[in-house]
C-alpha cells in the first residue's frame, strides 16, 4: 500500500498535468476561433455584407470564453496546490510566483490582457466594416446596429471578465473550504405580547 507521501506526490503530478492540459486546450480553442473569425471577416469583407460580421463576433466570443474557462480552471488548480501542497519542505512555485507578482514591473500573466485586447480588436474591426458596408444593402443599418450592440456587449464583458479573473485569488477560495463548516446560530425571536 502506498504511503500518504506517495499519494500526495501522485495527486500533485496529476493536478499539474490537468492544469497544463486545461491551459493547452484553452489556447488551442482560442487560436482556432481567432482563425475562424479572421476567415469569416474576410468573407464578409469580400461580400461587402454587414450581416456577415455577426458570426465574427460569435466566433471570437466562443474562443474567448473557452480560454477564460481554461484559465480559471488552471488558476483554481494552482490555488489548490498553493494552499494544500506547498509548504516549508515541498515545492513552492505558486507561492513564490505570488510574491513575485507584487514586484513593480513584473507581470506573470499579461497574456490575459493581451488576449482580451486581440479579441476586442477583432470585434471592433467587424463593427467598423459592418458600418462601412451598411449602405450597400437593404436594412444594412439595422444589421450594422445589431453587430454594434453585440460587439459593445462583448467588449464590455470581456474587459470585466479579464479584470475579475486577474483580481481573484484562487487560494483564498480553497482556504475558505479548508476552514471547515461553520455553524450559524439562529437569531432568537421575541415573543409577541
């Protein structure tokens, strides 16, 4: 029977592998959706059709949310490892990385903002071309307005999601669970007289 130390080491390696897989999958899906969005943007530009700019926004959004989900899973795994595995004698990668992020001028994960900006640039390009081609077809301004609305909603939401992802502390979530259940007392009611 394996000792607890071996089980912990095995769990650590499985968690790190799962984190790598989640990050790799999210990057692959993000790149694939950006390529698809670029192809759809070029088709919409060739057809001079503002309605064909809507699938560009949907493709970018699908890739972005897949990437955000993968990064969130990776950060949760990192927080779990930081909270339950990293100690005085064990590995301390996530703990030291957290200390290093406080240093001015260092940013370990600028990729969050870079990917959000690339997605928003693609969406803004689709909105601009939708308005450029709006006069070429009937109801073009309606399509351009819908594209603009969806694009603005996505850009606002992508920025807020990126800020939320950057400001959340994954190890704090695990710390709350590690404390155990806390009994909540019922407030006493006063008897009606």
